[in-house]
């Protein structure tokens, strides 16, 4: 047995205080409690298991991934146990905490400029180029079907079972699109009345793409790990019913409420998802609204938003 066997089967908890007075409960899937601290542990193990099973990953090989940080943490966990080397390419906007954590776990960290998807300097393109040049194995989370498959086979069934078979809506952000696509496909087959709703940062172009198929204008935003100016290859628009756009201020305010009112120590994208889930729940229905808490707060401790508006720590007595 290893720590990898504890990936998944995370708790689904009601948001009692945040959801108080809403017509239906809001339930949160605690993916930040995975051993690597995020939902990305699921895709990391799925991609490596699939590559090993297909015989395309040699013992002692070097893995490389373009990551906002969380997939890198999941891959570092697996690399440590199975003896792989790891290179992580992060966009410059990602927190220093993630760079420090990945380096401490033995990964080589490459920081790429905040470049658009069609630029050779974009972090995904840098990772692809380095994989070709060095003969490293690109885990390719944005395109790998194993990412979607693991959520269809594990996350979706877990949620439906934990809800007792009754779910009114599933709300999640999209980084790679694996979670919302995989869970969405499962729900289409096993709970077709459930709505699937994308929680998207203001500044991302995905919300408009969900609405009318045209990618919206993009601009800067601070929430990490979700949203984009180009839909990822594995993100399936056909399983998404609607989108909610959520501002940075709303996201971070809700994240602090999750800490102080629910005892859930999560990152900023959890706030985005919960704001959207609360909106959906407020419109009523007959079954709970489920959302995902993607990662832990420990990878954002250096970010100014974590202190809140005018909330600098008090000096010691």
C-alpha cells in the first residue's frame, strides 16, 4: 500500500452557514483533502497509470507538464514513489508558493512568461518544445483523455453516491476542463436532469463560449488555475448547460468565508466555484447543488488577497 491509494473518495460536505436560507443545500466536494492537496491528484495518477499500461513510460523517465501548480504537485507525489524525474513549466502569474513547493519536492521548475496560447513563450508550448528537444514524457493534461476518463469513472460516481442519487446541479471551474467534462458526461448518463454549470473568472473567455460558441474577450484576473482565452482540447461544451462569471473580489471574499465560516482551508478558485453554486442554488430546485473545492490555501500564502482588504497581521504584543 502507498499514499497513492488515498487519492479520491474525498468528503462531500454541506455549506451550512454560507448556504443558510437558500432553497436547496449547497454541497462541496473536498478535493483539497487529496494527499497532494488538490483535485489534480486524480488526473496525475490516471495519466501515469495509463502511460505505464501502454508501455510508453520507461522506468526512471522524466515527466514534463505545463501546470498552474496543482498538477505538478500531484505528479511530484507520483514521481517520488515511482522513481521518475519531473519538470514543471509554470506561467509567471502563478504564486511563488507553488514554485517553492515544487522545487522542494525535487521538481525542476521552469517559469514561462504570461503569454497567449498562440505564442511560443506560452507555458504549454514551452513544455511541448522541451519534451521534444529532450525526449521527455509530456503528460499533457490539457489534451490527455485519461484526464476526463478518471473524473467520469471516479469523481462523478462518488458525488452521485454521496448525494443519495439526487443532484440538482454540478458547478465547477475549468482549468484543463477534465473535471467538469468527466463529471458532466457521467451525469448525462446517470442523472440527466442535473444541470452542469461552469464557474468562470471575469476576464476568461469561456463563459461566453459556453453561451454562444464564441470565445469571449480576455483580460487579466488574479484567480489561478481556471479560465482561459482558448478552450482546452478536452473541454466538452456539449455537457455544459450554462456559465456564471465571477469577479476576483467575489471569489476571494467567498474564499475567506469558506475559511472563517466553514473551516475549509481552500484556494481562490474554490471561492469562484462556491459563488457560482450559491447563485444556482438561490434560483431554487428540488435537489442539492454540488460544487468542487479544487485545492488548498497553502499554495497562496504569499498572495496579497489572502489577507483580505486592509487586514494586515497585527504586530506581536
